[in-house]
C-alpha cells in the first residue's frame, strides 16, 4: 500500500514537481555567472526620406539586411548575483524538505489508516460475537422468566445491553468503510475502483525496541525544521541582494554587426561595425526605496529566525508528548491485558463449573460476554499504542535510528 501510494498519490506528485521546479530555477540562476551572448538577424524594406536630415532630395526605397551579435557580462563586484543564486539554492532546500515532509506524511497516513482498518475490523468481529452471545443470553433469560425463576427486569437489562451492542455495529462498519476509502484515496485511486488489502489486527507487531528518551538533536532531521532552516538561509541571502542593490553595478559589453542593402553583401567590410565598453550604474536618489527594501529584508530574516526557533520548540514538545503518550499507552495496555486475562480465567472457571453442574449456562454466557468486552478494550489500547508509535516516527522525521542531517 505504501509503495502504491508513493507512486500514485497526487499530493506527493505535486510536492515532487515543486522540488524539480525549484531545482530547475536554481540551475537557471547559475547562468548569471557566465557571459550572455546573443545574436539577431533581420530583414526589412524601407523608404528613406532625406528631408528628415534637412536635405531637399527625393526619397528612396531599398532593402536593409542586418546581422548583429552582442556579449555582456555582469562583474557582480558586490555579490548581489551570488546571493540571489544562494537564495535560489535555499529555496530548493525548502522544497526538498517539503517533499520529504509530504513523503513522511503520506507514509504515516497509510500506516495509520491500515492500523485503523485492522482495529475496526477486529472490534467489529468481537462486537458481532457479543451480539450473538447477548442474543443467546436473552433467549435463555426469556425462558427463565416464563419459568418464573427470574424477574422481567432482568430480561429488560439483557435486552438493553443487546440493543446497545447492535447499535454500535453500524458505526463500526462505517469506520471500516471510511478507513478503506481513505487508503484508496491515499493510493491515488477512486474508492469504488480499489480496495485495500485486509490486514489482520493480530498480525501487527510493535518494533522490538521503543526508546523512552531521545537526544534532542534527533529532531533536527525533521522536514519542518530543515525547511525553517532553509527559509532563514534564503532570507539571509536576500539581505545580500538588497545590500548590493544600493551599490554600483558594473557590466562589460561588446557587440559587432553588419548592414547591407543586399543579402549577398552582408559581410562586406563597408557595412561592418563593432563596439566595446563598460557600464556602471549607481542609484543616487530613490526616495528611500532601496534602503527600506534592505531593512525589510532584514526584518524578514528576523521573522524567519523567530519562526525557526518556534518550529524547534514545537518539535521538541511534540516528541516529548509522543514519548509520554507511549509510556501511558504501555500502562493502559498492561491494565487492559490484566483485565483480559482475568476475564479469560473467569470464563474458564464458569465453563468448568457448568461442566460439573455447579453453574448454569447463563453464567457461562455472561462470562464469555465479559471476556469479549475485555477483548475490545485490549484491541483499542493496542491500536492507540500502534498509532502513537507511528506518531513517534513522524515526530523524529522518520525514526530514531537515523543520523541527524548536518
């Protein structure tokens, strides 16, 4: 299911496309470090009037062919172009982290959906068994009531419990359908055309080792922290771009061309021309525009750093909360397993008493129903622990065994 989701999920495809777009923009930005060469070939038919130049002569009509070439190079003395490319690289890093976040979220959602589907099916099976037991218990209670051995209120109590179990069945069936529909959507398929494979809840197991504490630097591999770092990097580079805009910009240029009234004479020496030169542009009065753009870039950097610190704090909080949840899940699961074991012992004892004639069959059914209820509680506790384990993977950016990216 994970492999199919990674191959077909539209949201993940969009994240991958955004990453490729940022990488291509970065490659395009590197072009500023090389000379820019251009050429132009044009043909025109013109009517020339000497009167425009103060000469009283007749006009003439002729063809004009032009071939020109140019080369320019920005010296980037103050590093504005380098910082602009640096910002593009940081944006590519942001998209890389965003793609990683989409990858991680997609996988965790598939695993959570599979756990939920398996748990709901297990609960549904146990609830249906409860319904069957309570139905049998109700029939026996009605027989006993007609025989005058129990009060009618006991029959009503059993019927109320039965109807409560029956009422919970459609809700569980709906949750199973919703979990399967979610898995189909995550796999990039319409729910009507694709069904998730059925996973038995008893087949799921926890990792062999779950940590109770972790080094704080592990959270640095989280995609949201990496994206916040890259965003701050881009903001820092933009300060350099805004600073360079306040300083002179030097450009070297050269050009050559040829003009002729006939295409065959385009390369004749009398129509050739060339130029070479340097240009330096310096803003003088901009009404404070460039100065305050630089201050805005600095403010944006300060904002990015504050958001980065907030992201780190939130990551540490989420990891701590998840570790605490796993600890509490373990305690709850131990209690549920003790309750399940006790209910199983009670059922075994009731069956033994029934076989020896010390208890009636209604006692056995009651004990079996209590065992099924304890089984449902155990399933719910185990499912929560599974999903909190998935949350720990996500909180650490994929797992606790990965080396933090430097």
